[in-house]
C-alpha cells in the first residue's frame, strides 16, 4: 500500500463515543488529514483549528447534507438496547442513522467509508444486535463507495460516559479466558486501538471491500 495524499477531509459520526472521540483526536494529528469534521448532536469544543464541529439533527440529516462533503467517512455511531429503550429504538441509531449518513456521503462523492461494526455481525444471526450489524454492513456494501473498510472487533474497552454492566463484566473475564489456547484472537481491544487502525487504513491507498475481524483490528 502507498501513502495517501495529504490534506484529506475526514468526516466522523459518533464523534463523542468511545472510538469516535479517540479517532477525532488521532485524525487531528495525522499528516494526511487536512480537516476533521466531527458530527455531533450537541456542540463540542475540541480546541483544535483542524477540527470543525458540525451539530446535526440525526432525524433530519438531509437538511444538513453538505456536512458530508469530504474524502473519508468514519462511522462510529452506536448505542445499547438499554440506553435506547428497545431493540427497535436501538436500530434507529445503529442502522438507520448510519445508513442515511452513508447515503449522503456517497452522493457527495466520498471515496472511502470506514465502519466500526462488531464481531459476529451476520444477517442470519438469531441475535437482534448481531443481525442489525450484519444488515448495516450488507446495505453499505451496495452504496457504491470505491473503498469500504469494515472493522469487526471483539469487546471494546475504555472509559465511557455511562455504565455498561455486561461490557464491564466482560472486560474482567475475557482477558483471562483469552489466555487459553486458541482464544487469543477474541481478546478485548481498547477504543483508541480501533481508532489507530482506522487512521492507518485511511492513510493508505486501497480499493474495494476489506473486512478486518477480531485480532486483525489491532494495528
């Protein structure tokens, strides 16, 4: 792979989340990125001239379609069923918002789309969460981006602004379990490590669909 041209415009949705927040900070330091457009629900002061915060209403994204003009779209948006209140409400955030943002970006000529999905994403899954992740991946692949990078990490570790009990328990158990033979590839990964891999991918030329699963997400 060869290095990308400097001065690219990077767009980030889910910019205040575990991965997205780290991603915005890392992109601001990346030499191949000229501007970072951090799309959020509420104003955020990033304290960097390189970062432009754009506040949008995700229920009416079409009204702010111009914010999706750029070279690269990073999609890190997501919630939990508990936060959303139901699986249907979670789907609006995890699938609908991300897909509509991707549609707008594709129409604006964005050439590279990067998605934080999940290990086990599969349209045939009996898990509602894994099924919706698989459906989003499948829908994105049909939008015609010249390059699509899908990351499927295991459990994400890091400091969040809200407690996720299941993930907290998993963060205690998985590291120990992954010491067993054959299970290392399922080890948890920190949000900033996922972000670093995304930045690395965006800094290299590529074409078509690439999917990084489990330990392949580690940069």
